[in-house]
C-alpha cells in the first residue's frame, strides 16, 4: 500500500527526526524532512506530499499554525500530529485545526506505522454520501463545503468530522460502534490493537457544534454498550 507514497516529517529533535526517517524509508515510503516550523510550512504548502507528519513544538511557527495554514489551502491533505504532552487540550487543538489523527510521544514504531497506513488508506478513498444532512431543530450540514448551520449560527467542520457525520448518517437506523468508526472512517484494520481516543474526541467536538447542550445530546446520542447514533430528520430519519 505504501509504494510511491511521499511523507513530509516536520520535527526539530534530531534524534527523533533521524529515527522517523529511517523507519519510514524502511517501510518503503519516500521521505522529506524539515527541522524548523517555517521550513516545514514552506515544504508542506507545495502540495507534493501524501502525508505530513507534524510535531507540535517547533522553532519558528508551531505545528498548530502549520496545520491551520495547510487546511486553509488544502482540505484533503493527510496530516498526523506528534504531541509530547498527550493532554486532551493539546490533542483537541490539533484535531480542531484539521489533523486526521495524532500520535503521543513517546510512541512505538508499530503504532506509528499503523496510524500512517490507516490515514493514507482512508485519504485515498472518498466517502460518497448525501451532500446535505438535516438534523432537525434548524440544524443542517453541508458536507461538500464542510459547513452547516444551527439556529442561524454558521458552523464549520473539519474533513474528518464530516466523514464521521456522513458515516453515522448513512447508518442512522442503528448505533455505530467505536471500532466500526475506526475501521470505516479512519481506515484501521478491524481488531487491530491501537491506542487512540480520536473517536471519542471527534464525537465530543461534533456535539459541541450541533447540540444545543453538548452535555445532554439529543442529535448524536450514545447507545450504551453499542456505540453512537445520529438522529437525522426527514423521510428516512426521525
């Protein structure tokens, strides 16, 4: 799967950068690198890479700023953030700027490679579903433009949030498990042992946007021991 894929690694710690390059080359990827934020941004904005592996803490401009700049230019660029902190706030900020996934330092090589493979696999397959999702209560989502509205308020979504919503909408008649979302939206193989809270964090982010009260959700609900269910309106929904 990884033949011909080209990855940009933006990391300022030389030992980690060298190790990442060696690992990725060993797994058959073409690799370019930058050890400073401005250089990383310049290379990333060329659009020549299938995936950008992006550290948060960088000299010059940080990884969040780079991620945000990439997303303003290219909604489809695959991005994985590397974070040393591992706190929810740090992870949420990276995902809010549009990163596809995150890896917390220190990380295992096996976990990192699994996430890279999953993001690249999913980025090469477009999810084709309805272009508009109506959730009732004057809440709607324009999937093509990564936008929506709730009671007159304009909403903005990341590409991954839209993919989650599209998958949940296309299976709205039943709850969708966390493992199914990891497989169908993130591209992880079923049953793979991967440590990530990305599904939970994305669900929380989506609820903050579409729910009137994200602590008492009425549109994107949790079905105990089963998963998440999106309650859509219209002839095929509620």
